C-alpha cells in the first residue's frame, strides 16, 4: 500500500489538499518547533502553536498540512534534547509517514546495509563457534 493512501486526506476542490498528521514525540525536548517551508509554525488542533515548546516522551500533536498538487509537503522540526543537543529534521510527506499519517520525532532510523552485514558476520561466527563446541563434547 502506498504511503499516500495511509494519510487521511480531505479533497477541497482546489489543487491543494489538507492532510491530517500526528506527530509522535518519543523523547523529552525543549525548543520544540514544527514549521512549514516558509518558516511558519504549525498549530496543533488542541495545544496551540508548535513553537519553542517543552515536550514529554509521549507528546502527540495533531496538525493539518497542505499538500501541493503532487500530494506532497515538507515540514521541519527543530528541537533540543535532554543532553542539550540541538537537532533539525526534515519530513517529506507522505514518504516519511508511518501508517495512519504518523510521523515520529526523532525520526526512526533505518539500519545501514553495512551494519546488517557486520551483524550477519557476527551471527555466523557465533553459530560456527557453537557448532564447534557441540562437536568437541
């Protein structure tokens, strides 16, 4: 299923469509800001403007994002974590959406192929070691 089919879109008769997103925050942040490509902060449906907020590790914000004629949008999230490390992330909508129109802050990172290859080599080495120990008994 294409990611765009997982977003709750409402046709408006214009070339631009609103898209309902849930921003799931999984860490404590300060200075939490969510903006569009014009640097305008988004407004959460319940909690107000998403600019310079302090979040919890279970904060959820609901916003409406305007999709362009290609049914795409970009949002920007800036925040500082508990270790005072500032971060800035770009979310391409719908590509960075999880099912149900959810995005996660920080982004869920995909494993690198080199990491998977290294893990595979370690598992194979352990399997050979275990097999060798069983033969020796």
